[in-house]
C-alpha cells in the first residue's frame, strides 16, 4: 500500500481526495517538483525545493513552508514506502474556492500533495548498460514561461505524445529562430569536438536540477569544457553526441535524431565521462 501526504495528513494514496473546485484541477494552477531518491538518499533536494519556492513566488501562491518542512515530509514518505528507488512527487496548487473564477481567490489555503512512485535503478557509466534514445524534432509551441515548473503541462504532453506515437522516447524542441530550447520533459545538450554545450537559461526552458548538477560537476572536475550558449538545430544534427537530462533519466544519450544517427550512431565517450562524474557527485546537492 502506497502512502501519500495531503494537507498535513499521511494516508494511503487511494484514500487521498481533493475538491473538484481545486484550482489545480480546474486551471492547472500550481507548481510541482519530482525529487529522485535511491536507497533513501535524495538527489538535489535543496535545489529542487529552491526551484519550487521560486515557482510558487512567481505565480503568487503563498505557502510558508521551510526547506526543513519539505525534508520531513519527503523523508517520511521515502521511509513509509520502502526506501527503494523512488521518485517523490511534490505538488502545490492554489487551493479550492467555492466557485470557478479566473481571478485569484482570497483566503484560500494552498493544497499540498505528495506521493512516491518507483523509478528505475540508478543509471551507471557503462556504454553496454546505457539506454540510448531516439528523438524527433518539432517547433516549440508551448507558452512563454517555461522556466516556471507549472502543473499546467498540456503543451509538454502534446509534444511528448507527438514523438511517442512515432516510437520515439522524446521530442526535441526548437523556437521560431530554429534554435534548440529543450525537450518535452528534459533539458538538452550537444557535444562537438569534445565541448559540451547547452542552451542558456531563459523563459524558453526549465532550469533543470539535473542540468544544474551536471554543469556544476563538469566545471568542478575541469576535464570537460562546457558552454551555455545558443545552439542551432543545424548544430544539433551535426553533433558528435546529443544528450537529454532529467531527474529520472539523469544523463541519457541520444543516438538518433529524426531517423538519422547522431555521430557514429553509438553511445559516446564524452557521455561516459559525464555520467561517471554525475554519478559520483549527485548526492552532494
């Protein structure tokens, strides 16, 4: 039986209930996070909570929770659900009003919901065990505030489904200037002549926690050159390696874009080094 958390109470997940007038249900009016945990050890907990607090502030949801309060909930959920390989889903909506109205309601308490779900074992730096991805590309049709991790994910879902229906694991997105933004549920990187590049943070992409940790460990090690810069889709198609990153995938190699091989079509040596560094440093955050 999976244990969840809802508005101060730990309870079986199947017993959790919210009002149909909750603004998260009616409008997608909320912020969420997913924190990976392996054997009871969380990855990137502090930056995940900092991003959630930033997102709540950006949309005007007033939840006066400290990082320690979130830590207590997450630790309890991990323990109550077996402390295996778990994703911890955290969700805050603006709350439930007594009517449907677009404007923010007064004197409504936010709804706080959390649960865990099983995730794959930790990825390892081994080409033979790596899960390579094939992706398609399409123009980014989402809203202009992708830096906010909102629960209103229909745009992302439609882009993901576009690739999924064609048998691909992700969809890379580009803007009206033919520049890479990110993927439907991941950040994106390319490698050319040993240099790792990723688009700079702005309103077009989510400031991913895996992205943040990966850039930090690569720069800290000093052995791999890293750039945050504008990347054209021509550069993506000419790259030696392409990666996608997320909390559940960590650093995932892409070996095919739009039916064409990336580089030699094999998992690359720079990916191998990067995943090894990420695996060694990820619990420091």
